[in-house]
C-alpha cells in the first residue's frame, strides 16, 4: 500500500524542481501542483487570472501573494489532495506564502520540504538548454534530455518549446528574487524540523533516488500521519 505524501520542493530556477516534482508525484501517486504551470495555463486560456499574471511572468517578477495563495488554497482543499497528499512545485516562494500554507494544511502539516541544492553556474547552463511541453509542462533539455521526436512531448505529444521567461534578463531577475524572497524559506523550514537538503547535481534518476530515500525514512517515522 502506497500511503501518499505531503511534499514541497524548493530550489533555484533550473535546479530540477519540475522534473523531480513530476517523478515524485508518480512515485507517491499524488497530484503534482505547479503554480508556474497553473499560471502559464491561465495565460494560454486567456482567463482573467491569465491576463493579470502575464506581465509578472514575462518580466520574471513574482505574482502577488494573495493571487497564488488563493490558487493553492483552492487546489489543496479538493478531495484528492486532502486525502492522499501532493507535491508542491514553485510554491511557496515567500515567507508569507509559507505561513499561509501552514494554515491551509493545519492540522496535518507537511512531511518534508525538499531543497534541491545547486550552484548558480550549473543552473545558468541548465536554463539555457531548458525546453518545456506547452501542454503538460514536462521538462526537457537540448543538452542531455531531448524529447524522442524533436519538438514533440514524449508524455502527451504537445509542442516542446523554450519558455517565454527563459530570457537572460528574466532569468537574472528570477535568480535575484530567489535569493531575496525564497532562499529564506530554507531556514524557515529547517527551524521547524521539516527540511531535507538534497544534492541536485547528477542524473534525474540519481536525484529522485536520493529524495525518495529521505522521504520514505520520514514517512516511516510518522506512519499514518
Ligand atoms: P516557475 O514555473 O515555477 O519557474 O514559475 C514561473 C513564474 O510564475 C515565476 O517567475 C513567477 O512569475 C510566477 N510564479 C510561480 N509560482 C509563484 C509563486 N509561488 N509566487 C509568485 N509567483 C509565482
């Protein structure tokens, strides 16, 4: 029996959050909740949320807390996540979001916040080669993980493209915001006994193995929680 898990992934842009979140969601059979994917879908659909969010994403700025917190609250109160759990990817990104998340999840709380550790030089190389499926959000790399058929997603057959915000200026801005707004969350979760630091270098398989070993140990220590 696979008990599910309540996890979130921290890490710089290009650390492999999306790739690992998707793999962990399959492993623990829980939804993968990516605020970036949800916002990009909203932009594609032309909804009011999408129209509002577009300028933030294009410039690499953070979408205001109350918008993303509302999105995540709505998703986390649906039965699939409240019952089996979730893998959050790209949320929280600010201390205000982390505080809101802890209220939303109360009294169950998280099993673990996983920090994918990587140096800035490595992420700049990864981001330059990053490609993403415009439909399902699966990640690829022109360097070491291209789709089997060029330009088409292995998972859903959608179009594989470079993200609009993977420009040099937007990447620089996102890394700055990461250091200022998101990096403090590492200490925030650590002080609550909820942080696991994982080396994000190496193959996606090797990184997943490291994460699963740590998560399984944590879930076994708190069975039924
Ligand atoms: P990502 O796909 O996680 O890199 O997110 C892409 C963009 O979506 C970010 O650069 C932000 O503009 C926006 N975004 C995603 N998640 C959040 C969040 N938790 N808080 C604020 N903005 C976010």
